[in-house]
C-alpha cells in the first residue's frame, strides 16, 4: 500500500500570500531584512524539500514492492 504524499498547508498559505504581496510590489520590503525575495526563496526551499521527500516515499514504495516480490519468490523456491 503506497504511502500518502505529504502536503504542507503552511507552504500553500505562503504561496498565496506571496502572490498577493507581489501584486502590491514585486520588490516589497517589510523591514528587518524581510523582503519578498527572501520570503519566496524560503517558500521555494520548502517546496523543493517537500518534493524530494515525496520522491523518496515513492522510491521507498517501489523498493518495498520489489522486496515483497523477491521474498515471495524465494519463499516459493524454499518450499
């Protein structure tokens, strides 16, 4: 049974917020070193990490299926 892909409501909220802020000013600066560019880079980093995580889950599922098949074959041969 495949594992469920992980989703991030925080990421979805950040992407929506970024889109809304970009309509105000694509070079928006909110002070204290927080700019839309920095916000977008953090959002992109989380998005990439989430994609990598979900890819690893898919690889794990594939490997698990292969292991189950090989184990069943070996069990049959051992009988």
